[in-house]
């Protein structure tokens, strides 16, 4: 690659936060924002929203208590940090994992069984493309679910994932970029490892003659779901009928995932589908409108104010916890822990 080409590449990556709304498949792709706010407007017009109806449309769509909130200002700054981190570090790293995991999986299966491709499909038809499209969505969503679940359940990782849950307001523009870089790395590495193993298995069974059905460069099913899904990070209450909520994760169900109310903690880890939550018993489908407050309990969200603190706070917390643990063991053992201490914690740490 020539110097000029390298410089252009670097410049394009620096401009990535500004390209994001025009990047197909991004969380803030203009079409998804347009469809999300369009749906919110329809709900308002037909009085189908349970929220404050005495606001005018503009106040309802862009409430100043959200868009002037300090949490939103932090999220705006983190938007830039996450975009740059993603293009300069995360995507190159994930590319290596993805390619290797897929090849290793299909080659390992071939070596174990002695069969190169089990049912090779040489002339794929529409039904085969559709099957791959559905499989890809399911495996991609399952990969995210596994990564997200682990980020909550391993106490060390939860300290890092808290950055995402520090959002006291949710907006479709910024909250999906509110991540500590290490947390995003862990979730995405797990996610793409699962996806790559899944696609390695698919290639081993059916060969690689098929492609997903795409629209605007995105998997067609993901595209359709994302027309609504970007409202997951918003103040718009959009819930599906109770039974659909067991299959698809509505915006309201992800908002519940962000709630400070203890009854909502560790519920709804899924992103597109809620099937996985249903299977393991972490599903919470609301039966009606629930007024929610977002963020971490006990004012802990404030510790994540600003890009530097989003990066550093988890390390401080892990350090403090390890100090407390070693102090306790020096004093005579973990069994004497104060039952009151940490009672409002979401997890037992260490
Ligand atoms: Zn979470
Ligand atoms: Zn979220």
C-alpha cells in the first residue's frame, strides 16, 4: 500500500464518527433513525403511547430533560471514542479471530469425520439462501447474547459492562456506543467467535456456495428488525404483544434491561430475539407500560461521567475490590463478611 493510500485510509478512519450515520448496518444508520422516530411519531399521533401526552410532538421526540442531561453529553463524547476505537483497533482484531475460527472449525470437522462437505449444495435455490439468512441472524444474535450474558455474570467483566449501564438516559444516537473498550472487546470477540464457529459448521455441512439475502448491504431480516430495534435505546415505550415478546426482543424489553429496579436486573440479555432469555429463564416481558429509571443503583452512574472515567473506572473498581478482599483475608477470612455490606450490589464481586 502506497503512502498516499495509507494516509487516505487513516483519514477515512478518523472521519468514521461522521460517516457512521451513512454506514449501512450501523446503529445510527439514517434509515433506522428515520424509521424509529417515524414509528414514535405514529404512536404519538394515534395516542398509543403511555408517556406524557401533554407534550407537543417535538418535546415528546426530543425531551430536553434527556438531551440536556449530563449522561447524554458523556454519551456524545463516548460516541467519538468508540467509533475511533472500533475502526482502529476492534475491527482489525475481530477480523483475525473471525477468519481463523471459521477455518479452524470447518477444517477440524473435516479432519475428525474425514468428510469435506456433508451435503454440498452446488446450485443453491432461493430456499437455501433464505435458510442461510435465517441461520446467520440466529447465530449472530446468539453470539451477542452469550457475550452479553458473560459480561453480566462474571463479576470482573461486570465492572467493565457497568459503563454501558451507567446511561441515565437512553437515546438512539448515542447509547449503543456507550461501552468501556475492554467490555466491547470481550463481548464482540465472544460474539464473533460464536458466529465464526456457526458459519464454519454451516460451510462444513452445506459448502460455501450460498450467500445471505441482503438489502442495503444488510442481512434482510436484520434490516427489517432494525427498523424498530434502534428504539431499544430510547425513551419511547414500544412493547410487542405478550407472546411475540417471547420470540422478539421489543425496545421496551431492552429498556427493562437498563432499569435500576432490582426486579429487572439481569433480565433480557438478548438483542433481536428473546428466545435465548426464554430458554434460560432470564426473560421479562412487560404486561403493560412500566415507568422506568435508568442507570446503576446507588448513584454509581456518576463514576462513569466522561470518556476518561468510562475507561478507568472499571480498573479502579477491580483494584479496590481486590484490595478489600486481601484486607479481609488478612483479618481472618472471607467468612466474616458484613451481611449489610454490598447489599445493594447487583453481583457478589470476587
Ligand atoms: Zn447489559
Ligand atoms: Zn443497552
